C-alpha cells in the first residue's frame, strides 16, 4: 500500500511511502478490536467504589417501635435498605476489573485498527519534523496546513520528542506518541493518524515485521 508523503506545509513532497500491507491492508477483526478496547478501558478502572450494605451501616441495633398497635408495618431496623439512611441494595464493592488478552490478540487488534483507519483514508504520512522550542502555535500551523486542525489527531514519532510533546500538550484533541506505543484504543479514538516518515520502520518493528537499525533507533 502506498501513500504520498506530505511536507509540513501540507503540500506533497513528490515521494510515496510504502506501507506494509500486513499492517495497513488486512481485513479488520471487529471482535478482537472490541475486546482490546474493552480491555484498555476496563484496566483503567480503579475498582475502589464501595457502598455499605444493611449490616455495615451504623445504628439500627434496637427495635424502632413496638410490634403492634401503631398501624404501621413491622420494622426490625431503621437501617433497612427501604428507609432513608439505610444500607444499599446490591451496591458496588471493591473489585478487580482487569481484563486480559493474549499478545497475539492484542497485536491483531492493533493491526485491525490501523487497517481500518487506512481504509477510511485517515492516515497521513509527513516528512520527519520537529520544533526548535515548544510552541503550540507551530503545532496548530502544521495541523492547519494538513487540513485536520478540527479533528482528533494522533501523531506518531520515530522517537521520544519532548519538544513536540510539549507543543501539543495544550491541544485537547492532539496526542503525540512514539510509533511503537499506541494502543488499539488510542488508534481508534483518533480521527486521523499522522505518521512521521521515519516512524514507519519503528511501527513495523513493533509488530515484528522489520528490524530497525540500532544506530537509528
């Protein structure tokens, strides 16, 4: 699969990037996609929510009122879940929400997500770029030139670029990650994936299809 490479001014560089069909042109597996996104979101949950049941609420040790003669139903405790201040019925208790998937399934899910984005023409390859100093304005100018300033964007870089990361930290719809690190959820959550030309090898290497030159890594 080939995609034209853009310059930072949004124009075509005249060159094309050769994307690995095993990553960007497979038939997306929707079941595995769903399971991996569910795993990501579930594993973010702390699982510390806790409510008190009837036996844990303070008070209610004595009988509220006499058994007969009041005209009301018999009441054994004022901490009944049916009364204000009583216990909670089937409320949340601390638990572990962790969901696990095999490495093979997670790998397939990531490839499915990238292939889905590629089929939707939501992948843009840009020449390697960086900024001298952190400037939000520079990042906005880049996204505007590419025509995606109003979309949720995931930028994949060849290596950790703190200047680029800081330049996007004030933009709610922009995330910057190393090419080998995005999860299935982060790929699917973005409207557009912007990949630096030099990051393509890193991305392929994260799937085990290619070995990045150690000097360049």
